[in-house]
C-alpha cells in the first residue's frame, strides 16, 4: 500500500514553503447528529477532528507551486475517509468561487472514499454542486489539474478527479469509481490503480512523490502562459524538392526521415504529454499530444508519429484541441500517417466518429492552429488534423486523397501503375502549393512564404 499523507503533508509536499494561506470556512451546517439525525454522528466528527486536527474532510487555500499561484483543495482521508458531506460541499463551492474571482487555476489533491453515509442523499447531492462549480470554472477558461492520492474512489473520482483537465496520480494509488468494499469479488485489482487508469486512458501520468511539486508546477505554468500563435517549425529532413510524385512518397516513407519526436524536441524547450481519450483508450504509437514551452510561452501540440492513427489517438487529439481552445492556447499539429487504422477493431472502436471529432474540434477552434506535414499525409486520417488555410509541408512529405497504391486499386489499375498514379494525383509539396492546398514549403531553418497571402 502506498504511503498515505495527510492533507497538510501533501500541501507541504507540493507548495512553495510559506506560501499556503487557508481560505475562510463557511459558517453554519447541519444540526445535531447531522441532517439525518444519525445517532453518534457528532461524536464521530469530534473524534475525527481530534485525530486529524481538521474540522472537515477538505482543506482549501491558496499557495504558490513552483512560482505559480493556485487554489488547492486537499482532502484529509483521516477525517471520516475523506468523505464528502454538506460542509465539504460548502468549502469546495467557496474555494471555486475564490478561484474564479481571482482568476486562479484549481488543483484538487484528492483522497476520498466517496460520499458520507451519515448524511445520505444530501451527501451524494454534493457531487452536483462540485460538478457545477467545476463546469463554471471550465467555462471561465481556468485550468484544473487533479492529483490522485490513495484512495480516490466514488464521487470524488467521478467529479474532482476524472473531471479535471489534466490528471496526475501517485504510484500505487487506489483509483476507481467502485471502492474496495463494493467491487465484484472476482474483479481484477489492477484495474483500480493509478497505473491501471493510466493504461486505460483515464489519467495523464503517474508521478513519484519526489517529483510532484516540479511536475505540478510545470503544468500550472504551461496552462497559464499561452502564446499568441504557433510558429511554423523549420524543416529537419532532406532539402530540395522531389522530382516526381513517387519520389515524394519514397522520401516520406524513408526510415531515416525525422519523425514527430525529432520535431517536438527541436521546437520546444520542454514539454509535457497528456495521455488517453478518457473513453478507455490510448494511442501512444500513433499520436503524441500535450503542451510545451517555446520562447517562454505555451503551445499545445497533436503530432502523428508515422503510424496508422487509431480511434483513441483521434479522440485524444480532439481532447487536446478542445482543451487548448478553452484555455486560449494556440495549437501546432504535425501530420504524418499513411491513414487511419482500418482494421475491424478500429471500426468497433468508432473510427469514423473519432475522426469526425477531430474535424469538428479543428473547425470550431477559436485559437490559431498551425499545421506542418512532416511525412505521409494519407487521406482523411491526415486531413483531420490539418488547419484550413494554415497548413505547411516539409520537402520530404506528400499529401494525397489516398496512398497511390490504394488509389490505383480503387481505379482498378494494376500495381505497376502506382508510380504513374502518384504523378497524376499531384501530391508533391510544390504541387500542393500550386493547387492552393497548403500555404508553403518550409526550408532550413525558416519557412519560405509563398506568394499566397495568409488567410483572413
């Protein structure tokens, strides 16, 4: 079992020394033995207060984390299992109000067993209050970064935890909607852990305690310092333009060609990935998503890695774009895929709907999106991530309605006509500029702007 820290201990672990200031606790609350008149409830609360030194199951306040001010909501598991009751809801609501009034990000440090039995449905209804406050904070454009401690179960996971923009978890923490006493007896315990939730796409990272302050601080800086626009990356691969369509295809498929990792490493001073589509899936081999620092400002990125993109990858990219748009952070997309995964499992996972999500997220975005095609641009699976009117290409890339071999097959041509088909499709970077499909071709080290003006 992982080490369980108290609310004060976790606050000391993640905040800059001497910066924490508690928020005033709302007055009032239920009468004797709580709203249900649960016999002995007052005595339980008194014992919990004596044991922990806290008056309720959550400690709310403001503090700096690696220099960034935030509102922190630290649960005290020693106080009736960190359970949510009416007074807990009062404190959380007041803390969210403070965050919005002062334009501060919110960091729930969650350790809870769920709703408080001694307050019945009145306790459960606090989840609606918390969800509303979280939604209002989201609408205000303020980030929420959750830290999942041991345990994070029940409604606390389903609101403050799983509802956050970025979800970090401590190693080995018990995380799941079903607590340990209400699960099926044959349930796989690994599914209810921080690591299990990461694998299922429900968390972004598992962070050791000694790295938590730095990681949390970096995330807070990234999500609160947006840039104005994402500059176009410089080309890293072969200079000079391909002579034929088939030559463009061969260059884009070359094993030695720079990939997304190379471009992201060259573009950002540092970066942090998000992980998962929040629907049970991840696609780490197909799409890299996250936020990075460039010239002291933040740019979000969704970068295809050269493999066929799976539905979870598209949903993760859509999640990234929507989050960046809400926080006012510009987006860089890197296009590099032979196309969307087209196996039967991809269809069962909703490939069409997932691609539609990305098209919709790009179309609806109010922040500027910059796209660079760095390799293969295969069909709609590539186009989904491309910014209309602001897409560029490297000399060792192509963009096509479909791969030349598949185009030849659709046209009922023999395989040996694939090369000629590539020329007919006009998929070279210079063809795409002439056709008006892309704005220009990037050189080394700066983008070469063509005669086409930027979109209005």
